[in-house]
């Protein structure tokens, strides 16, 4: 791996940028601030290398970043109703930063932490952070995040967390993809399939109602491959948690971009995946290369536990017991050429 200093935080600690790559040239640039995936360079069908993730150029831009672009999200990703929960009969109250609820653990979440480089090699790096109970959650936790660029052109992410007290945990990465490599301003011309027959409907403030509902007959039905544009033209964008089929490490979603010949497979061991299409982008924020991202400029595949699971006893559990290991894996695997299975039926 290659390491360079990206900048310095107000507390005088340095932020490092790490480059990891495989032998075919696929490369990921990871920065210690937020454990962010700053760049992900992948070839197209003509061998041209493009950066497939949205983001910023400088540390200051990431510090001002309102959308957690490509950062690790935790201790609890997504929303907690009212910013409160109970563990072992004790109440905990978090920052309410989204319509009276806590989103992505608030301003004290991992997206604003400067991780340490623990270990690494040419194609991998492990980042470390020790969380504090001062962030509003029970006890402290030790977190390791390992990024690896594999020989078969995948970015593999592994999380390992050990808490000192019983605590809710839900980790993800908020990376936005655009398989055109910036040549298309939006993901309208991308096609997607999701391995899910159900989703968790939400209230007007994006908190799950507690139901688990079929996607059939709705705009959320991506059981067969569909063009994103046809759905985005009929909605205000996607921001929904899908209930993935099966358990264990398995395929969760596919994304395809015909013009570049690229397609992406997402694998995870988590029960859900939040599909988010950058609905908040409005062109006001200058990002990589001075580009101002429009609405729907990218799409997130946030592998996760269910939102507000800490307050919904019938959702898959999110409490990790003290001194036990929480481990999770997500893989983004890239391909070039025809996608097996035609339209995915």
C-alpha cells in the first residue's frame, strides 16, 4: 500500500490517504477520516480506468460533507426513532439530527472520526477506532474495518467490533456508485436488480412502521432487472430498506451500466440493504473536480440491519453483548461484459 498525508485536523492530527490495488490495476483510495472510500478506479470494456464513486477532493470538503459520502457509518447506521432506546432497562438519548430522530448516530458518528492505520499490504488495509461512551451509546467499543481489493476486481469490506457493554450495533458504508465513471450526470441509465421480495415501509419521517410488506405491485419491485430512470421519474427517489432473501453471505443486488459495459454485484451477510439514490443532491455542493452533483447522481447500497431495530423487537436483533465479537462482511464485485441471466428473471 501507498500512504500520503492528506491534511491535518484542528486537533493537529494528520489524516492519511492509503492506496491499495490488485495486479490488474483496480485501486481503492481510502482516507483515515471516516474510513472513507475516496476513489475506486475500475476499468471499462475498453480498458479505461474510471473513478466509480462520488466524493470530494480535499479533507476540508469531507469535513463539511453533509451526506457522509463513502464513510463508515455507526455505531448505529440509519435512523433511531426519537433518538432514544433502552438496553437492559436503562435509557439512552442521542442527538436528534433528522426530523426529531437520530440519523447515522449523529455528528458523533464514525463518519467524523479519524481512524488509525493498524496494518496493511499491497491490496489491503485495516483501520482501527476505539469508540467512547461519551458518544451517547453504552460503553466503549473497539472497531476494525478492513478494505481489500481482490484479484477478481472486488472491494471487500469486513467489520469487526467488540463492545465493553451490551450495545446496539449497525454498521454500513455510505458509498455512492455511478458506473459511468462520471460520464453520466445521474444513474437514470443504470439497471438494477435486488434479491428481495419484501421491504420495511416507513412513516413521513422515514421511521419504519414495523410492517414487512411485499414489493410486488409497487415501484420498489426490483425482483427483475429494471431501469432506474423509469422508477425515479415516477417517484421522489429511492430511500428504502429491503428485506434480503435468505441468511448468511449471499448476493444482495446487481447494478448494470450498458454504455461502459460495467456491472456490479453486491454481497453481504446482513439482513437488509438500504437503497438510496442521492435524492438530496441539488447541485449546490462542489465535489470531485468541481462537479456539482445533481439529484440522483449516484446510488448507495447500504448493507445493514433494519432501521430502528433497537426499538422493534420483531426485527432482526441488533444488540451485541459485551466482550463478544460482532463481525460483518460486504463485497462490491465489478465485471465487464454481458451479465449472466439476461434480465435476471
